[in-house]
C-alpha cells in the first residue's frame, strides 16, 4: 500500500514576536501550532542575523540560543548583543528543519547616555517654572541630547530657555540649544521651562537620550 500523503492545513506552523529587549539581549516568544510533518518539534533554536538579506539566505548568523526541551509555546533569550542594533531572527527545530516563513526583526535598547532631573522653582495657581538639569552619565562625550516627558493633566508649555521644545499632544521633547549640546564626561547643563497648568504636579518624570 502506498504511504498516504499528509495534507497540511494552510496556516503557518509557527509564529513569534519580540517580547522583551535590553541593551544587550532580545527575548523572542513563539507558538508552534503543528507537529511534523506540518510543523516542528522543540527545542527551537533562534538564530540572529545582521540584516534581512542574511536572514533570508540563512547566511552568517551572529548569535543563537535554544529553548527548553519541551516548550511548544515558549521564549528564547539571546544575549551578548550590541546596544541599539537591529537584528533579524529565524527558527530551526530539534531536527535541524529551518522554518521558511517566519522572519522578524528586533532592536536592542540604546545605552543610557544621560540623565535629566527637574526642580520646580516656583508654583502658583495657574502654572509653574522648572529647571531641568541634563548630565552626561555615559562613557563618552555627548554632542547633543534630548529630554522627553508626558503630561498627566492639562499642562501646556508656555516657553523654554536653554533648549528647543517640541510638543505633540501630551508628549514633550526638549532638544539642546545650539550652544549647550556638547557635554563632557559627567558634564551637565540646564534648561528652564514655563508651564501653564490647572494643577502643579509634584514632580516630573523625565527620560534623556542622545
């Protein structure tokens, strides 16, 4: 009797997404829908490539990691990666079968290059004035910086000095002025902001990046 041909359903046998990143690692979560011959058997190996073309051709992987032995739905974390770098990932199962469909991208987080802290200098019923200190906390000099935050209420920036402000809805970004973008190691500078607000916040939660 001839061996019957297995008819696989018209669906991808595996799907995945990026579930976490750090400055030196990415974590990929995956779901295997079918077993062989239509799908895969764990453990699954995730290989990272420097660009999409390398990933498409399975050429020169830069890193890889393997899941637990019985994880049909699991996660794989690949570490020792470069910060602020995009990688492309693909899957291989325990028998070395390469998945021909799933190709995704993941970017590691950037290194923290600066820190911003705010001090509210004066407040009144309709607003406040604050001074923001930007300090270089990285390992090399900075040639520029930007500080971002999100308003929680009806706050509105009236004016900024020592920086250039951009507001989109409740999101605010202040970039360095032409004269204070360069910061040496552990160097700092300040900018000021005048804000109209129905209620003055107790503090501002700021993020800083190059």
